[in-house]
């Protein structure tokens, strides 16, 4: 029994040493980006726009849509009517974050329009 513990302890120490030695080598071998990723951004642009549109549609949906602002507002009202102040506060904080998300996504959508224009004009430059 004592031999098995000793062998196991030695194995764990060897593995830990190998992992610690490999850590700095992996960090040093990582290189800085060579470009701005324009080619891949232009390639993913249609899917990115579609996902933004889906998220905004969901957020602007009515109370029957999961994830909508209206649904969360209804839940806040229900918690208030039931007298669950802690739940109401928690849901209000989520509602504030969700409303802020709408403005962030609107800004991102506007930015993507200018990116789409750039990709249309500079497609050969993005392929480099």
C-alpha cells in the first residue's frame, strides 16, 4: 500500500512539473494577430446581422415571447402585486440590463451597416 501511494505522489508531482514547465512555453509561442480579421468578419457578416435581428425581434416582442422586455415587465408587475419585494428588485435589475442591451444591439447593428458597405467596396483587400 505504501509503495502505491509513493508512486502516485511521484506521478502527480511529475505531472504538475510538466504542466508548470509547459505554461510559459505556450504563452511565449502565441503570436500577435497579423491582421484585423477583415476577411473573416466580412465572411460572417450575414449570420451576424441575422443574429442581431433575431435578438432585437425577441427583445421587442410582446409578453408572450420568451426573453422580451414586455414579458419581464409583466413578471415585475406580478411580483409587485404578490408583495415579493426581493423578487421584484431582482427582476427590475434584469429589466434595466435588458433595456440597456437594446441600445447596445441597435448601435452594433448600425456599425454593421458601415462594415457591410466597407466589405462590399473592399472585398479584394479583405481577401489578402
